[in-house]
């Protein structure tokens, strides 16, 4: 089955829509995802069904959510029995019921809210086993960055604390309609095992936000309000700046502060 080929709703700037239009890249994405007959997918931003229908041909079920009522109506006309189309804002929707345990996730994410969507999915990370996301290349590089580079920041630490992050390949602007002004990338996220690795998630978020909120300062100064100076000296981190501290070191800071 292919996506609907006539009377397609146009891309709308208000929602940052760019539709994947290159069949070679569609096949490449499907190959990377490797859907299995027993899989259940949550798809975020199905567009015209460019990935929805190929996934549906290979898996048990696809639940696709989109905020655009025109796209939703168009997809519902063509959807096979194992595809459910939901009209809604992924940033406001209750994602829990949309993610049966062991679900997989795919999304072509609007660039301007990609990080917010990823953080929402992290809240449900125990329910999905992997996710594949088309996002702006610069954001993908920040997600996968290691300490020491300018791309390494709060997004890098927060995602890598919860997931293994892998940038798979670049998608040039020419494979989308309309063409975006930037390159995109397909990124894979795999949540870490069921055992919690973060002693206090709220404290972890506070530490990372404070550190990168003053990333040019030494960590001892950036985390002054948390009274972490003695601990940072003990760990040998006091004179480092936020972008020089590894994810494991941030986790260790939180473990020590929470005891």
C-alpha cells in the first residue's frame, strides 16, 4: 500500500511541516527501523503516510498522532485496519495509552519542538523499547555529542542519561517537500534497562540545568546554590566547566547529593 496520491493537504508553516518525498530514503529508514510482524508503533507526525503505510504493511499496528485536522482526515480515508489515526497535540496528549508495553516509536519531528517531544517521551521510556526520529541535523549532533565539544550541552546529558543515542544518517533538504533550509538526520534512541540509573530525577534535572545555565563558569560556581562545593572537590570536578563533565560524572554528583 502507498500513501494517498491525490488531493493531499499542503504543508503548513504554522506546524513546521516538511514531507518526506524520496522513495529511496523511505526504504532506507524502513530498513533501519526493521519492523517486525509483532511490533506496535507510535508514529508522531505521519504527514501523508509516507512511513505510516510501509510500517503498517510490516507490523501488527500503527497508532499515528497529528495536530493537523486536514492530514488526519486524509489519512483516515486510506488507513488499513491496523492503523489508528489520532488528531491531537503530542505535547498535550496522554501518551501512556498510546504506548503498549514494548512499543516502538517513529517520528518526523517539527524542528522547533523536537526537544520538547523527546523529553515527553522520556517520561514514558519504560513503555517503549526504541525510537527513530527525523530531526534537524544540528539537534541530532547535540543529542549524540560527548563532553569537550561545543555541541555538548543540557540536551546531550539529559538524553544520554536515559538512552543510548545514535545518529544513523543525514537526510538532505532535497528529499523533502517543501525543502527545509537545513539538513536533517535520523537518530535512534534506545532507553537504558529497567533498573533506574538516576538516584533522584528531579535533582538530576536541576543539577544539569544549573550547570549549563552558567556553562562558562566552573562547576563549583555554577552549582553554588546546591552547596556542592565540597563534593565537587572530592570528585575532582570543581574546576571543570559544564561542557567538560561526563554524563556518568553528573550521575555521580546526583547520587552523592541525594544521600
